[in-house]
């Protein structure tokens, strides 16, 4: 899966869970500061991403995923 | 003792009879039933397969992402509160949020969320349980959400007294204003538990009507053929306001909330006292608190749920505490029993009866019980002057709440 494909997959999840406009989702964007994803929604994003990409994202890893790019890199490395 | 005057300046509701107050009231006056067959798959095996479901589903009325975080009882509480808020003209009034309170209760709480998340837990494991589960099922959830929507900062309260919840929440709202803790209180009740487990539970108590082949005729308070209540869902919200506050901003006033009486039976966890002793004391307290003459209370919106025992106990209580002159109605014959929202919806009906000078009908009263020796607006609305009216609500646990409303 390419980074663009992972980003597009995350955008789908973010739209479904938190109502984020997919056009706003880019690697440089911060989940909390730019996309306005709160902590409970972030939990939903993580669980949905695990399912979609077939990866495990432990809770202690989630705090390091500040931006969409961080998440894409983590998923790319795991899959 | 003279109290601070409290008036009603806004109404909101979403019910089995309509998506707002106007459509609900029209349906009541025309004697329409909101009860229908449950055609969902989960209802197939239930002994009770009828209910009064919302006329307008809340799903299309709120933002999709927001709805993911709301139990159905919370969503409809928000919808009713938004209507009441707009109706009261408070949207851009500059009301100090520190003087705005909320008192909204639910009889059962977020049971639909509890059940659906338990399904997910069983099927997919704990990690898949929604992080929104707790705020969706907590009993203070509807009050908290209404408070959040309106920015209320004078205190958000969630009464729970089963089927007396809506009325008790309104009484508490009145107390908050009388005690000087708020100028405006958004008060009412909400309930959305039409699902297999709540129905099975009530059904096992033999409390529900099993007239599955005649849904619209199933809720029949005081009729000899009554065989239990019909579960309904919905929310009702009133804007209560200190009278001089309402006057100062030129608000339209529906009615005055003149007094309330709250008692507990201390008798049985579910059976009402057979002589209605707790109800008698509640009605007497409400009349005394309101400081109105009994003869002026010419209309009663009764609790009357269509159960064999409860309907007649209330009649005895009314005889003793009020007299034999009032014209009664049981709007649950049309709306079904909204449990924690019942007292709020019926307060709205009582207020509109006073405003419009008309008692909505009790439908399905074809063969009155021999114990019914008070005048009921049976099967069609009755036009009459109503200077003051009483609304009764009783709940499992022995809760009795009576509210007196008077003409503005």
C-alpha cells in the first residue's frame, strides 16, 4: 500500500468518525490542532485503522501519532 | 407563604404524535393514536409487539457525527430543548449563562446504548466498545447535553423517579427559580427504550397491554377492557422563567406554574398504595403550594396509564384531595406511556388546555369502569374555560408528583 493510499484510507475513517472533510486530510496535518479530532474520537480512529489496515496500534504508541503523516508511517512500517 | 412567581415561556417536544408541540397538540385534539405494531425483527418473539414510536425520527435532525455520540434519549432531549429555547425567544436574548439551569430526567436512561454496546462487546471484544459508551448511557447524559447545547451554568440536574421523572424535573426547576439559583430553567423529561429487554421486563411484570392485533385501541385508561400500558418514546421540555424576568424581556407567557407537591408512598416498590394515600398527599400539597381554590382547578391531566389497579387508585385520590368537579383526561390513551417523559409531555398538554380552553380527549373509553365516577372528556375534546389545572405523575418506587398550572 502506498502512502497516498494509506492517507486516503485514514481520510475515510476521519470523515466517518469525526466528520473531517477528506480534502483537509494531508500528511502534515495534526489530528488535534488542525483536524479537531478529540481524544475519544482518536480512540475510534485508531480502532478503525487497526481493522482497515490489519495492524496493531498499542495505546502507548498512539500518543506519538501527532500528525496524519506519523500515522501513515507507523501503518506503513507495520503492514 | 408567598413564592416567587414562575411562568412557562417556551415549549418543545418530539412525541409519537408529532415531531413538535403544534403537531402533537393537533393530534391530541383530534383524538389520534400514536400506537402502532412493532415490525422489527427483535420484536417477533415478544409477548408485546406494539408501541408508540416517535412520529419523526431524530436521525435526520442532528449532525451525523454528533449522533454517533448520542443515545436516542439524549438526541431527542436536545431536539425538544432546542424547540423550547427557540419558542421562548431566548436564543439572542443575552441571558446570563450563570442564571440558566437545566433539569431534565429520564426514567431508565441510555438502555439502547447499553444493549447495543453489549452486543458489540460479546461479538467483537472490549476494544470495539465505543469510547462514547459511558456519556451515552449515563443517566445524567440528557441533562448534560441540553446544558452543553444551551451553555447553562447555573446547575444541570437529572432527576430519576421512574414515570414521575418528567414532572419531578419540572418541580425541581421551579424550586431552583424560587430559591434564587436561576432565572430560567429548561426542564422536562426524555425516554427512548423501545427495545426487547425493556419490553420483556415490563411484560414479565404483566404491566403492558398485549392487544397486539389492535395497536391503536390498546391504550385505554379507565375502560373495562384495559390490560396494561403501551410503551412510548419521546421528549418534552418546558422553559420555566421567573415571572418578572419574563415580563422585563416582553416574553410570551403560556401559563403560570403555580405549585408542586411531591410525596413518596413508603408502601411498595411497584404497587401504588391501594387508597392512593401518597397521591392524595401530593395533590393536596400541590394545591396548597399553588394557593388556588380547589373549585378553580377544573381540569386534571391524570397519570392513568391503562393498568387495572393504578387507574382507579388515582380516581379515589382525586375525589379525596380535589373533589368531584374536575374534568379529567388521560392523554396516554393517544401518546402511550413515555415513562420519564410522560410528566413533561402531559404538563405541555395541561398548559395548552388552559391556553386554548379545551380538554383533549381520552380515546378508547368505550366501556367505562364502574369505579370511574368522575367526569372524563371521553373520546372527544371538550371546550371549557380552564383557570387552573392539575397534572399527576406517579412512578415505580412510590413517587407521587402533582403540578398545578394556572392561566397566565
